[in-house]
């Protein structure tokens, strides 16, 4: 019995230590009620259409992933928060963290010297949970601005609007 408990504990420890945002994204992108996208290299022009205010606040983006969960029950929401904690505990530094029963907001970064290279912005409320992963070269002070709910919401709305405007759901040239 002790061996079984030890084996389960070791398995949990090994899987939680190897957590990444890509793993989190891959594990949940097909969940019911989820909206997700990642911007592949051939669609980098989408990133250049962000509003000047948002581009100024975040800087140079080379990779963007987004995932949004709607209609979560309390258990699933807590599970997502726990998973995101495992991801951000894997080489990230918290710039901002707010853990309230009604709202959990996490902004975690990886740095290379004085430049932020990776950013995770996670926001979870009773009505919805969203997570962004940004890779590029960012000014740390500008990343801190996402702790403000209005800045975060403006960024989310701008990215979603521009992404929807710049995708073509049909790869068939006759359906354009």
C-alpha cells in the first residue's frame, strides 16, 4: 500500500514539475466550452494589426497563445488555477498575483537580463477563465500594467477582435 501511494505521489510530482503553458494549452484546447487560438508563423501579420496603444504597452510579440473557458463549475475552476500555479512555478517569476475567492489574477514572467522574454497572464472569475502566453521582448514595467483590470480587458478585447477579423476559416479558394 505504501508503495502504491509513493508511486502515485512520484508520478504527480514528475508531471507537475514538467508543466508548461503549451502543455496546459494542449490539455484543454479541445475541452467543451473552450475558445482557443495560437498565432502560427504565417499569421504573424495579425500581431502587427493590434492597436498602437496595446502594441506600445506590450512591445514586440513573436508568439501568442490564448485560451478561454466559459461556464466552469467551482471544481473545474479550482483545477485550472492549480494547473496554472504548477506552470508558473516552473521557471517563472510572479509580477502580480491576486488570489481572491471571486477572482484569481496571475502575471508571471521569464527574464533574460533586464528583458522579459515570456509572459503568462491568467485571469479566473466565476464567469470565465482566460490565459494568455506571450513570447518576445517586453519592458517589465509595461507588463505590470496588466495587473489593472481595464488594461487587461482592453488587451483581451483588442486581440480577440483583430484575430477574428484577420482569419479566413476557409482554405478553399472557391469559397472566398
